[in-house]
C-alpha cells in the first residue's frame, strides 16, 4: 500500500521557518522524482520544489527561490522542505508528490502551513 505522510506544518510568524517532512512507503522511493506542491484557498495548486532521484538536481518556483530548500534521504524514504524567511503568501496546504513516468504518480494528504503577518 502506497503512502506519503507529510508532517511539520503549523502556524509561524512572518520571517520564521518551518521544515516539512514527507515519509514514503509502499514503493521504491529512490527511483521516484519527489516534489512539493502547495494550494492556497481559491488558487490553483502550484509546484513549489522538485528533486531528482539521486538528489543531484533541484528546481524551485521563482516565488520561493533563495528561501526554500528541498532535500531527500533515500535511506529514510523521506523528502524534506526547509522553508526560511516565510511570508504570509506562503500560507497554503503543502503536499508531497512522487512520480515515476509509466509507473506511478502518488500524493500525500497535505499539511497546513499558515504564516501570520
């Protein structure tokens, strides 16, 4: 049974930091590209950051470049999102995604992040 379980969300003040974690099970984690997405109320879901299978390449939305860092630990089947210098516009439900084209596309249930001004 495939599972992606996010944790680490919560309420933080503007300028603060959070680290999200997503623990995967039920598939070969190290062979999947992992990403974090977010969806704010009334807005479409957007890609925040992605990381390749070996962690060698990362990509970020322009809005989070220089503030957020995605990383992964294949030994722990876990992907992380470190969020620094947070802004109220970062408020959203953050979800992790695992994709391997032709094999699977999996989503977690999401974790709420709220940044107060």
